[in-house]
């Protein structure tokens, strides 16, 4: 299914439902926001009027053919050398959408929430994101986000924190 057809279909279950259910079961405070479509993490930050360093973007990668979920601030890019060091592997690469879309069948492509535990994927979080009090992330669609404390996120997901990112100056979305 193409990105556009997934976006236009509204008869599918709400993807953020699994995340919301998990958070409610654990009595964790969170906010769901609805906004105009945002197809990049920096655009999402602009739509939500928050700094890009607070937005948790998901990048799917492979380390020796093992799929991983990486969670970084919107203002950062994956540094493959750091990822190889963090995973103690030689062969790392960023996954292509066609390699992971089926794993996240309940989400619009590119809008996966950072809850790898819901998809049986190990989660690695960039150290700088772990320093934020609150994080905001896509909730399975390009129009819905969830905001919660990083501490609660870490308690639910149990990510491994590592240095994964290269910081690049990012201009605000216009």
C-alpha cells in the first residue's frame, strides 16, 4: 500500500491505539495531539511548536542483518560508525522502507512510534534524547503525536542508551 493510500484510508484501526492501551494499562500520563500532516521530524516539531531536540524520530536499521529501532532527536542523523560501535558489529546500515513496512502494518509508513517492544525490536536511544524531560513522537500516523516524559518512556520500553547521532545544523521547517 502506498503512503498516500494508507494516509487516505480511515477504515483501518487507529495505530496509536496499542501505545495508548499500553500507557493506560501502566497508568502513565501522556497527551495525544492532532496536527496537520507532517512527513519529517523537523516539520513535526514546527507543527507542534516544540524544539526539534524534543521530537523523537524513529530510524530502522540493521546490525549484521538484525533489525533495530533507533530513536534520535529530530535534529540529529544516524552516525553509522557510532551505531557499529554501540552494537559491536561491523555491518550496519539504515533500512529501506520496503524492508520494514510490513513489520509496522498498523502504522503509516515512516510514522512508527518508538515502542520497539510492541514489534519485538530492540530499541537504542541516542544519549541526547535521554536527557530531555519530555519527548514527543509520531503515534503511527502523520497527523497524531504522543507527548510524555522520557522517564516514563524508558520505564515502558527499556531502551539501550548509546551515542548514535551526528548533530547537524537544521534549519526550521518553513
